[in-house]
C-alpha cells in the first residue's frame, strides 16, 4: 500500500524525443519535504546520507574527489574529508579489489566505476571474489558492505565504450545483487538500500537520465526495498517489463498503444538479481502476454531469463509468445545508434503484433 | 657572416653544434630538397634507466626538419579543425585532441619504417596522419562517414591503417598494451627485424595489464617498445596524485628505460631510433615522452579545472614543438619567415579542403550496422520488433 501511495506522489519529467519534447504527469504530493532534483543530485543526496549515517563508509573511484565526471559525488570530499572520499588511480581491478578488502573488514565501500563499459577489468574481482566470499568461507567472512556504482546505457552519442549495458553479465552471478533505478526518486531510495544491504551490490545508473530526468525527491533518509518490482502502470492486455531509462521509452509506447485501444501494464523490475518473479508472474497471469525491453543486445540479454522463467510459470496462461524488443546483436554503434536502440515504435509494433497474435 | 647570424638568432634552447655544410646566406638552395646532413643537439639530455643514453647530437637534414614543420603544422591544423567541427556538432561522440603532442608523432615516424607497427590509445588522430593517413579519411571518420579510415564505424577513437601497420586507436585505457606486445611477439616470429611501438598515457601507466605485458615481453625478449606519453594529466588527475613513482621510464623495473623531451621532435627521433636498435637486440624498452596537451582530455573537458591557464600558455610559449622547429629553421637559414607562413597557409587550405570533401561523403549504409562482426558467411541474424517478419541474414 505504501508503494501505491508512493507511486502517485510525484511529478515526473521525462526525456522525450531528441528534440526535447517533454511529458509531465503531475499528481498531488503528500506532506513530506521534497525537492525537485535530477538523477545525479538524487544520487548525490543518497551518498551524503550514507556517509553521514555510517562513519565507516567510504566513497572512492576515479575523479570522485572533485565531484566526479557526472557530478554524483559533489561536495562529499569537502564535507567528509579526503580520508573517506578519495580518488584512485586508473585501475578498475584495483578499485574493486580494494573495495572488497575494505568491506571484508566490516566497512561500507561505495566504489565508483567511471563508465560501466570499463567494469570488465574488475569482472574477475566481482565474480570470483565478491560474489563468492561469504559462500566459500562458510559465512566467516563477507564483503556485504561493497556497493559498486557505474553509469550505464546509451546517451545519444556514446559509441562503443560509453553506452554499454552490461547488466546481463552480472545477473549470471549468484552472490551479488544487481539494481537499476528508473528515476531520481527511485535512485535515492534504491541506492541507500543497496549500500545498506548486507550483500555486494552492483548499481547501474542510467546516464541518459542524469540531467534529463527531474523529479520531486523527498529530502529525508528513505529506502526502497530491493527485489521488489513495481507495477507503475496498470493494464489488462499485455505486460511490459523493463528497467532503467528504457522505462520512459516503454511508457510512451504504452500511451500510444492506449490510443489504439490496447491497455498495457508496465512493470519496473528495479532489482535484476534476485528478481521479483512473483509480481511479473501475477501480472502475466492477468494479461496473458509479455513483452520485455532492454538496451543490451537481445541474445543472452536479461530478457531471455525473464522470458524463460515466465514461460515455466505461466505457460498455459500465455496467449502469445513472449516478445523481446532489445538492442541488436552488434557492438554498440556510433553512427547507427538510432537503428540499434529499442525505440518506441519498435516496442509499439511488438505490442500490436503480440496482442494480435 | 652566416655564423654570426646564427649566434644572433639562436636562443638558449637551440644550440646547433656543427653544420656539415655551412653555406653563405647569399647562396640559398631550395629548402625542400636539401638532404645534406646537419647535426643538432637536443636541448634536454636523455635520462636513462638500466641502459646507456643515446647521444644528444641528432643527425638530421634541412629537408627533414622542414618536413617536421609541415607535418606538425598539418596535425595542429587538423586538431583545431576537429575542435570546431565538434562544437558545431558535425563530430559527435568523443573527441580527444593531440595538439601540443605533435612532436611525438613526427619524431617517431622519422626514426622508423612503415613496416614497424604502431598501436596507441584513443588520442590517435595525429598518429594516424603520421602513418601516412589522409586528412580527408581522418575527417570522414570523425564525422562518421563512409570515406573514413574505418568506414565510419569506428569514430574518433578507432583510426586504423593496415597498409602502414597502424594498429589503431583504442577506447579502453591500457587495453592496447598487451595487444602491442602481442604484435611484437608476432614480429619476432617473422624474423623480419621490425618492431612495435606501443603508446599509452600516464593514466594507463597504472593499469595492471602494463606490468603483465612488460613481464612477458622481457621474459621472451620481444621487440616491443613501450612509449609512455606523459602529458602529466590522466584526464583531470595530475601524475603526482595518481602515481607513487611518476618516473614512468623506470617503472619497467628490470626493463631499461629512457626519458625524452617529447616536445622536441629531434629528441623523439633519436630516442626512437635508439629504442628500435635496442629492441631488436635486447628486448623491450620503455620510453617516457615528456609532453603536454593544450586541450582538455576530450572535447567535454575544458582543461582548466585542474590546471591553470598560465600553465597551459606557459608551455605554449616555451615548449611548443612547432615553434621550436620554426626557430630551428630560421636560425639555420633553411627557410624564411615568409616561406614558413606560406607553408602554414597551404596547410590550412589543405585542411579546409579535406573538411569540405569529408562533409560530402555519405554516412555508411544502414546494412553496415551488421557487417564485420563475424567473417562473411558465418551469418548473423538480426531481429525486427517482433522477430517474425524482419530477419536480415547476412551472407
């Protein structure tokens, strides 16, 4: 119930077409003090609160000292000192490894990887060390205090190495959690939950929304639970599942579909690992159709996992094959980005063909 | 008379020691064809680690120094043009400019052949030009056009030139280092006496993969020359804040190293010549090029939040590579000021023409999105919105 109230309690400004047409849905706000913030400011607030409430928490990574390349860490070094907020040299493997070590001694390490595209040198540390530490030590040790933050996703002109969505690689690793917020308000709550969660979390932030998404964000300390998906739009004909920046595109497709008489239910997964199967299952049992959309390439993307699981659970209730509208199976292109991306029209076409199956 | 003019004109940075052919200024030859050897002394001595530094006297010629000037002017002009193209949104994505560091590209080329391999980071426009790349191919690639050196699919960070053994431009910091040592490995097998120059920056110098590559290259005596382009800032982080030991030429530990004034094209040439001989006989060597970039890290970085404008203009006044060569040319009477200015005007026109030509090139065909992922006839299927109707199978 609280989540229902929360859902109606904000004013969301979302990015529209490349020419900046905006869509605003305003609803009444309740009495908590809120402030209009964009995504990087919301993340910044969450980090301030995290460092304030736990004296043994640290934020480090490349260039975080002056505020970071996306300004998510502004003001932290000035407020909490260079012993708690500091820059590292250019070595992702080292950064994550150090974070695991700090966390293993009971601290909270909030580590930043400058772009998700650069997370691969740290992949071994995350998969082989962070994810398995508790398991292999029989619960003697753990690095639950580790949170890895990285900006991910397309940004319009990022090309091969500033646009990748690597979430699928990490969803394949039992032992870590993967969390992706869709908006400023969600980001603050989810980040605080991730930092305080007693498991290592990889937190991907949609970089396209850093400045573009503006929302009323409560100023106090609040957490949004992990592994709980949210139905952000109710409908009866088809269930759409997504996360991060892709949700705004899907929402527009839902609006267009509504004009053609198709009622779409839209679910924000929020946590990809472990993901909330029950919510999606309940929704698909109601609508009988499922469409998943993500920016990452379609083959082996996380949509495949959702599709397979839902098929197992809802086979007899499905009216049509599960549809996946995703990035193409190519490296993230430079000039061809508009062709690569799962755009609103692709989603709309897929909605229609699924409903008319 | 010539000698007195020399002493009047030369400043404390250039001390020409001997002129093998001292011609009176009344008889002046055609500047561009004179290959009579001249010896110039570098302003700054080399610092060495585990090896004997090469001599400071560099053998060159009028023609060569003049070509340095022209090539560097062309590179400088290209980068400035790229700057304004980026600002007018014709170049999108990321653009990392090399102006200030031109001496490295031209000096290296003067010491090696086109069969020696070069591999570098994302700051690769001038290296591409040095390898014989055409301006129009560079601009086309920057703007994502078909005419580009990577067919418009790579962009600023991914310039390549196979026929000149230029193994490109890499976006991921440090990733090119083990790759470069791998190229050297292959060259060793081929026994053709060619080497690989692997360029990386001071930021990448802290990557683990550098040390892995150094160890293997040294263990197997590979003809690999690792060149650290130390422009003193890894994006916004100064070297003293990111490296315990900013003596990058010593960080090879058991691998010999040389520190070079990277703003002096002749010093770079000498060092690269020395390094190539060394690598063919004794295995890997690290060269640290002390250089500087005028622009920020990329076009999104103003370059003034982590260093003062005075610092940048100071380097421009005192160490600019093109100005140094200009002074050399003037003091040695190889060219007059007017001739050099005319050359710069020609270069400017060359660049403008190339930009105009590049603008006319079309963007790649949409089907190019799917090509070159796998070799032909391995097949790639891509799916449309619903995967039932649109199946593009590549043969």
